[in-house]
């Protein structure tokens, strides 16, 4: 059984991953301990799947395209 602290941490991560900006920021957190962008993306997308039962993005290219479009609008 998870402790209250573990549940609170998990709850915060669920809230973060539920938003596009939160997922993007979590991807950058994963980059710190990943060898490649693809590895960081897969870790973030797998975590999303664990919580929500589906992947947020179908592949790294999809994630990259969405974020490139958003960044180019700024």
C-alpha cells in the first residue's frame, strides 16, 4: 500500500500529465536522465499510459510536430 506522501506525489504527476504544458515539462524533466529525446518521450508517454490507459501521443514525431507548431506560433 502506498503512503500518503506517495499518493500525493502521484496525484500531482497525474494532474501535470493531464495538460499539454505539463506533459511537455515532464518530457524535459525526463531528458535530464535520458540518453535521447526519444527515450525521454517514451518514458513520459508510458507514464501517461499507466495513469490514463492510453498514450497521449501515437509516436515521437507526433509529439514533436505538435510542439513545433505551438512554438512557431509564438
